[in-house]
């Protein structure tokens, strides 16, 4: 492979990593316009058990579950495996997610995977498909003298 091709692949991978970080950080900042800008207009979002929807559907669910609440989220995407195929790419990310509801001191810990597809359109990488598959979900409560938790989903 020519040096220029190798550099182009590295640049594409770097841009995709930045795109995913921008999306995850926008979720934590409760910034729906930045979230929207990470996706192609015709993107498909598949988040079981919430369902499959378009970008407007994602923003609607996000507004209901995050923006209109006092919850604090922390999304961590890591261990990315990105395969570049010209102006298209596939990615698998390990997701670590935590949310805290300060109103009732409840929390959720989630481990899962994102499976993504990306496309470079008009010189910009965008998410065209994403699926988030939870593997483990733990819900809990922080009390004055204790923490209690229960495993809700165990896919292993």
C-alpha cells in the first residue's frame, strides 16, 4: 500500500474517533444539535430495547430521557475497532455508561457495544448507522449508609 493511502486511512480513522468522541461528549453535555450534526440525515439508530428510529427520533428520545431531567450521564467509548473502506467505514466500540439521578440518588451502570457504520460525505465523516447493544445493566440506589444494586440484564 502506498504511503499516501496509508496516511489517508490513518487520517480517516482519527476523524472517526473524533466523531464518536464528539457524539458521546455531546450526550453528556445534553447538546442535541451537536448530536444531530454527528449523523447523516438518513442515519438509522437502533437502540434495543428502545427501538429503531431516525435522527429526529433519537433527538426526541434523548430530550425526554436526558435533557428534560436532572440526570448526569457519563458515556465512555473505548477499544475501537475501525475498518476503513474508502469513503465508508465500520466500527465496533466498547461502551461503558453510568448515569446518576440526583433527585432520588438512583444510578445505572451499563456495559455494551456500539456497532457503527460511517460515511464520508462532502468531506466530513458522519454516522450512518449505529446499534447499541447492552450486555450488562445494573441499577442501584445510594442511601445514607449503604449502596444497593441489582443486575437487570445479563446477556452472558
